[in-house]
C-alpha cells in the first residue's frame, strides 16, 4: 500500500500512543527515580516501536515520515555534511563570543556522570535513542502533518511544541534557545532533504557533542 503522508487519523493515533507511553513512564519514574535515565530510554524505545508499528500497519512502510530503505545511507551521509557545517558555524560563534569577552561555554555547562556505565547510558539514550524518537515525532509526524499549510506554519508549530516539551522537563532560558535553534535546523534539514535520516543524524551528533564538550573545556 502506498503511503498517504501524515493525515489526521495517523496524527491522532501516533500522538495518543506517544503521550500514553510518556504518562506511564512518568508514573513509573515516581517510584524508580534512581533509574530515571534507563526508564527514559525504555520509554523512548517504546515510542519508536509504536510509531513504526502504526505506520507499517497503515502503509506497509515508513515513507510517511521520510524514512525509505533505499535512501537510509544517503540520509546519514547528508546528515554528516549538515553536522560538519553547523559545527563550523558554532565554532566560529564561540570564537567571536570569546573575542567579545564572553564565555561561550556558558550555554553548555554540565558534567558527565561519574560511573562509566552511566556515561554509556547517557550517550545511548540522550545521544541516540532520544533523538531518533524525537525526530520521528516532531519532524516526521508533527512537521509532516502541519506541512500541508506551508513550510512556515509547520516549522513554527513543530518547533514551538518541541521547545515547550523540553521546557517542561528543563525550564531554563538558555536551554530553550538551544532547543529553538535546533528545532529550526532539524525542520529545515528535513524540508530541504525530504529524508528524516538527515535531521536524525544531526540531532544525534549534536546531542553527543553537547554531552562531550563539558568534559573537554
């Protein structure tokens, strides 16, 4: 069966199942606070599987959210190029901030967990599983649905929801700025490349860089 894109029926089904999984994870988190990162990884993995299941059941494939088997590797390669370009821009901005007497690391302050197992879990969940789930939902599903009314509405709505959801978890102004820039970048990459593997790759590498930088500065 040919994919029909993200219609209102798919939007309702996908957002409902994602929200239900998130609510269950939050409820479980109140009792398993010591395993919050592992719980987050489990929730995101379930959301990925749920999105895949719903779309494959409807269309037989994932092309409705821009994932097509023949173009997977090309999408990753294009994502690497986008990441390299964005990395150069960030590096230039950091140099300019430093020359202006400002600390460019102020937006990425943090530290890695002490245990090696927790570091591995952080990079696995926050650097891979989380970004994949978020791109499938925010760009593949939400941007894909709102795109019928134009690029700008789709970009603004999907990015606004992306920022709002992250602010509910981490209410910090600097964090909101990073999420807004990231949301616009991911949506632009998806719009131009028509391949969800591109923003997935950018998002994964960006998160990993954010996790790694505090240990290097």
